[in-house]
C-alpha cells in the first residue's frame, strides 16, 4: 500500500497491519495507528501488553533482538522503514530514543553529547561546542553543568543523567523522540522536571512516550493509545480516552479495574 | 552437643594448619645446593649427569636381584661429586672426568666404570667427513665460519653447543682445546641446547649444522664425522685412537659401607659391564680397572 | 555462635597468611642466595655487562635481559591485536552457541604443557622462519631459532589469557550502552570501537598485563626455540637467550658461584616484574577510572 504523500504531511508515522513475532510468540497483532507530527502520543496499557515492543519497531531497535520478525508497513515520512532502501543509521538519526534507565556512556558529559554528531560526520570543534550548549540549555542542564563539561557523566544524579540522555538524543537534531517509560526510575522532583521538559519539546519534535503512569499520560499527551495483550484496542485524543473511552476494556483499565 | 563437636574440629584443623606451615618453613630453610638432601638410602650416587642414566640403569638391575638394596642416584654435575662425598651426602661420587688435584685429598679410591666417546655429528647435507682437532677448535671458537674452509661447500657453519656445566661439553671443549687456561672459548654465536636429544634434533633439522653428542646417543638422522681420521666406536675409544672421549668414574672416600662396596663390585663385574655395554657405553678392560 | 565465627575467621586468616608467607619466603630466599653474586660482580657490571660466561667467571646479563624483553614485546605485538580481535569476534559476531564452542577451543590452548609448545615450535615454526630468513638474508646462515620463533609461540600461549578475560570484560559492558549508541544512529563497528571497547578497557588491560606476566616467566618453550645464544639480539631472526631459559638450563649443573649468579638473575627478573606490574597499575588508575 503506497501512501499519498499529501495526506502524510501532518503524520510522522503511518502504521498498517503491523505484526511482530519473537520466534513462535505473536507479540504484536495487526496494529494500525497514525502518529501525528509535533504532538505527544502516549502509549498506555498493563505490563507485557506490547507498548514498549511497538515503540521499538519505530526506530528498528528490534533488529538487535535475535529471532524477532516484523511484518506489515511502517511508513516514516511516507517511506517504509523496513524496506531494503532504508538506511537504518539515517533513520535512527531522525528517530531518537530515550530509555527507561538513564544510560549515559561512561565518558564525560561533553563526550556523551558529541558522540551522536561525530558519528554523523560533524568534526568542527566550534560546531560541536555550540551543539553541546544548545542541547544542555534545551533540557535546562546548562547552568548545572557548564563548569564541569569534562567530568564523568556518571557523577550526576539520576534525574540529571536522564536529562543528559534527552540532550544527547537532541544533539543529532531528530524529528521524532521515542521515550520508553523515561521517568519510571526517577524520583517525583526529577519526574516533574522531565514532564515540564516534554511540554517544551513537543512544539519542535514529535514525541511518542510509553508510560505506566496514567496520570502522566493524561498530563503530557495530546493523543493516547491503549494496548492490551499485543493488540491496539483504542487510540483517540487524550481528552476522550480519559473521559469517555469507546472501548469497555479501556474504561476498565483507566479506572483501575485491572493492570 | 553438635556445636561443641564442630568447634573441636575447627580447632584441630587450625592446629594442623599452623603446624604444617611451620614444618614447611623449617624444611624450606634447609640447605640449598642441588642434590644435597639427606637420604636414608644405603647407597647414594651423586655427581655427573652424564653418568646418571648409566648409574640408574645399573642400580635398577642390581636392585632386581638384590631386593633388600636401596640405591639412590642424583645429579648435580661432576663438580659436585667429590663435594657430596666429603659432605657425607653421597657414598659414591660420579664423575665424567678424572678427579683433579684439589679433589685428591677427599678421595681414597677411584674406579673407572665405563668410557664414553663424544661423537661429532653434522647435518646430512654437509659433505665433510673428517675433521682435525684443530679444525674443530677453530670452528667452535668462531675462527672458521664457512664449510669451504674445511673442504666442504660454500655455506656458513651453524654451530650447536651444549650448555655451560654440561659434562659432554666439558669433554669436548677440553679435548679439542676450545677450553684452555680454564677459559671456555666457545663462540658466542653458537646455538645452545640443553640436552643430547635437543642437540640431535637441531642438527638433524638445521642445514649445515654441527654438534656433539654422547656416542651412546648418536642417531641415524645425522652423519658422524671422523676425528683425526678415526671414526668413533667402542674399539677406537678403548684403544685411545678416538681422541674425544671421557672416563666415567666412581670415587669413594675412606669410609666405605658394605652395601656401597657390594654395588661397586657388581658394576665392575662382568654382569655389570654387560649392562654398561647394553646402555651404549663402553665397558672397560679388566686391566684398566 | 560468635566464637565459631571467630574460629572460621582465624582459619581463613591462616590461609591468607600462608600465601603471603610463601611469597615472602621465596623472595627472601632468592635475595639471600643471589645478593652475594651481585656484590661480587658489582651491580652495574652485572646488569649491563654483555659477557655471560660462567665457566670463565664472567657474569654480565644484559644479553639475557634483552632476550627476555625482545620475545615478550614480540609476543605482545602479535598477541594483543590477535587476542582483541578474537575477543571482539567471539563477543559481538558469534551467537552464544558458536561462541561457546570457540571459547572451549581457545581454552584448550591454555591446557597444553609448555614443553609441547616448545616441540611444536621446534618442529613447525623454526623451519618456517629459517626459510623466510634465508629469503631476506641468504648469507646469514639463520637457523630459525630466533626471537621471532619465541615471540610467535609465546603469543599463542598468552592468547587464551587475553581472549578469555577480554571476552568477559566485553560481555560485561551493559547492553544499555550499546542500545544508546545504536539509537543515536551508530553502526556496529562504531559502537564496538567507540563505546564497547573503551568501556571494557580496564578488563582488557588487565588481561594484557596477565599475558605479559606469563610471557616473561615462560621457560620451557623458549628454551627449545630461541637458540639460547647469550648475545644481544640484533633482529627478529637473531637467536637470543632469556633470563628464565638460562636459569633453567644451567641450574642443575651450576656450582656455588654460578648458582648464586643464577639466583641473582632471579632477583633481576623479580624486580622487573614488580616494576612492570606497578607501571600497569599506575596506567590503569590513570585511564581506567571512568570505565564501567
């Protein structure tokens, strides 16, 4: 199915008939969903429902898993990312990911931030310095770190490390930021800081965020998708999902009846 | 009840550990020179490592027929032989050379139990068949470096030597004159191997090489060279025409136990000399004993 | 209850004490036996003298030190890239089952006695080197018994050490680092060279130090294939003598003075190893501080 370029202008991703198997296990079943550009889409659902698995198909991180088989169509900017012509490293430059546990490299703050740009060919020191300053300011870390850019990133607190990871992701100037439960390992203060950050980011980037925390989904997202046992049961505007969801299971999950 | 038993066992283990450490410590503080631990055997032979295999073979045969005998054979080198004797560590000192003047005072009697020739071997592609003692000396001191100087092809000579302290080396260097004024002038370029077997292997596989080994150990993989026109064999060693040879000597002090004398008598007897021959060494004439 | 713990504590203390005591005893022994030889010859003349001829009473060990250093450095030059390459291959390219098979094969290498390595070297490597050396300098009359032979065999001997420990270090690098690298658009090669190996560098470095220790202490194998020529080697095809090989070869025949000199070589070897290990620790501290 070749999509009309005009209609995908406001869509970052268009996913149709997505199925994923881990060996014999059918992890994702017939997923159809649109991810709008420059909006925050939240993916919610109980443990093991496939939301993280789905997230990782969007930047082809499933390629690193042995035995994972992806079928269906995932169009990013109108192009099928699983086609042979698609350059994975270029895809991942445009679609960045932030992980559940902060994972800065065991290098300095500076080296963490310039790693991505260097991989993509930027060697001019002035440009790199500028990237470092810009991204740290975007995540409100600049004042805290400007005097210790060349100390180890592992010396920062958990919340700071996660913001650093977001900055690192921003350093390659992606279009999309995928976030896999980014605050579940952090304390409430750090969590609040990052949620505030999401708000600022969504104007410039498309954000897809997996979260266990429904209140968080309600706070930060424009659109919410509910997953259960590998299936996408409902996707709607966040307002609708949380006030009057179409699907009964969605309603039960939201009201805490299970999950 | 169980607790008490466990505690007792722990205490015992601790005590045993402490005692074994102490014992190891005391044992370690003992004498350090090679082959010098006190032995309870009736007959202890110490000295030349060249003689050692022969002594071991003789001892084995002797102990077969005399089950009560207890003979121990050690090495240490010819240099240690008389010293072990005078220190009371050995009852027989074994040497692959004559005793020298400084050793005479500690030795009451010597027995020549066998003779050994030192054969000069070359790699199969060397077509020189005869060398003089002087030529050997020049080769081994580095004065002659090419086979063409001694009648062979134009090829560099690869010299193989034994290690310092080897009795075989001492015999070779003494008889050829490489050792003179107590100075061993073996060329520094000589490759050194630490056993007869290694020398054989090296000469066999290295083109244009030359080495020396005990006559008993000559192998078919190398060519044997005549020295001063004489090929090494049992008869040429016995009549002295093959120059590079050495005596195997048992030396005893003034206090000779009956067991020691019995063994020496066996070695010097026909049965013992038969064993000497069996092991590839040269038995001595009755009149030279 | 408390007394039982005390007893166990004392017991394991004794075990530790025994180990330390053993090292101390050996060290004291070597120094006690060897110092007279160094005093007799004079420290500088002993270490820098180029004439090792015990039967002539000359004890200069510079050629031996040079020989040991030459084969060890040669072994590292060959062994480190090979070992690291192997470790990366095992860790990153092969799947678990294949990697397990390869690792068992490499670890078999560690079980081979060093004298067997020596014979293998003598039978296979030495003739090959002789052939190559004769191509380069036909008149030199090279026998193949050489620094190069020693370096090659030692490299094979230390391979299991380097590979095994490096593989462990590389495997221990958290998968999250690799994921972060891939997520930023790096390919596999970049991820391995820029993230994984630097993160594993402290373990890799330890493996190299351990390998170096094994190489410098190796005796039997080098004895058979380096030629034991006590002359400072002037090229990779030159024969050489190592400190360990010389001690092993001459100890059984050595008389008092010679024997003390051999122990003195032991002292020098000991000091060199202490210095090397110390330097390695210092380097590790400086560069390994940030590693995971």
